[in-house]
């Protein structure tokens, strides 16, 4: 099976509904971090705005933001980044009648099989068969390794098992990871495994609790802070394996954003959530595939800033592939309920998932 990106078909802007539509209304932001009333809130889908008789596509989008006209193009901006006087798109319709058009169908296949009125197992749950999903994902990752940007979002469970740590390290070392987003816990327990051979005090392979093991993760954080940084800790303490170790060795960027309950945290962890969100967004803006594993809050946060499409350097519009992998059906369904409508969900143990991906890629 070979992978081919689906072709994007733009709207027919010569049709009367577009050619006869008015230009969009632009109003200045009344103050910093504040939009004018009746602002248009963006979605995950491609959106066009008619200005000066031309329909302009927002090239970098995310949901729940506002569209700003500047430098003859459309910028999508978080409310907190608005400046007084920014020209903000106003209008609550999405059908071109106010110069705003939200277009969810650009990647739809030309012919689709009609759905039956009654059929079993149409939702995705722990009973779903995922063999085809795995095969498709292998082909996608092989394509993205050379032509895209793959961002992985990891919860701490990904570091609680020796085989899954080794498997993800192999993905990093072989070019299938271009950025990593996580919290303090993932990095802490992964580094603990490299330093103490435990995760939360349990042997990384046997899962047996070790004497005094409840100190190990905070001892790890304390030593990293003493050494000054994660890279310095890896070098000084002789850490030779793991997820973060591989990212450091291969110079893969990782963004660690803290939570209210963090221990320590590690020195690289963003304590200011908005600074952390900015850093995550810099990775997401490049991403063509996003894979979230075993982290509800980080998955939703990443999903909220990930559009369904990307405009490449040559002007091609291509889809962004978004996966959520979790043992909990609630977790993957909550992501979809929060607006990430294009997410493909896989309900399984993430440690098994990572090992399967490594084997499927032949690493």
C-alpha cells in the first residue's frame, strides 16, 4: 500500500454565491486583548474571507481565535494577542453571505459510499478493529518522515515501560519524531528510568516497587536542577537511554508545559501556561501529523490549536492528520467533543501502541 496525499479542491469562487457576496466587514479592536462585538470565531476548517473583491484563505488557523486583516493577508490571532486597532473580521455567518466562508469539504473524496441507515459498530471503541488504522499510519509516517512534520504529544504512561521507552526512542532516532509536547511528568519519569532504572519507584521492566523508590522521581528532578538543565544532567549523570535522551541526542525540540500539581519541576518546564502555549503553538504551526497518547489535557490543548489543513511553502493545501490514542474511551471522545472533529481515535494501551508502531515500521 502506497500513501498519497488527498487532493484539495477549492471552492468555485465564480459561482454567484461567492461573486455576488459582499466584502467582509472589518472593525478595529477597541483595546488590547479585546475583539469588537460580533467578531467571527475561527474553526479547524479552511476559511476564506472576501476583501477587495478577492477571497483570501487564512493560511495558519486554529479554533476559537479571530481573523485579522494585515499586510494584505489574513492572520489568525488569539484574543490575548490582539492589539488595539487591529482590523478584526466581524460576522457570525459562515456561508459567504457576509464575506466569510467556512469550507469543511475540500479533501472529501469525489465518490463516497452512502451510509446505511442501520449498521453495527459505527463508533470507535475498545471493540473496534484497528488493523487498517495501523497499516495506514505506517504508510503515513513513512511519507511524513521525508515530506512532513510529525508532532507527538505524550503522557507519562509512555515512559512507564522499558519496551515502550525503547520503541519511542527508536522512532526518534530514525526520524519519525520532529517535535515532542508533554508535561513535567513524562520527562521526569523518563529521566528517572535512565537515572535510577525506575518509574515512580517501580523497576522499569519488572514493575516491582524498589526500596525507597518513592524518592526516585524527586531525586531525579533535584539532580537535574543541580546540574542546571536536562542536557547537562544527561551528560553528567551518564544517562544513555530513553525518550528525552534520544530527543537531546537527535536535537528534536521538546516543549514541557507544567500543571498545578507538578513536583519540582524540571528546569525546562514552562510554569507560565501562556508562554508554554506559545511554545507549543510554534511546533503545531509546522505540524502535518499530530499523534497524542495518554494525556487528556495536553491532547485537548494541542487539538484546540491544530487546524485540519496546512498551506505548504509552494501554496499547496494539504490535510493535517490528527490521532488520539488512549485506553480510555472517555478521553478520546472528550477530544472530539471539544472541537477536534477530524481526530482519528484508537482505543488501546499506549505502551502496546508504540511497540506496534516500531515493529510496523521495521525498526
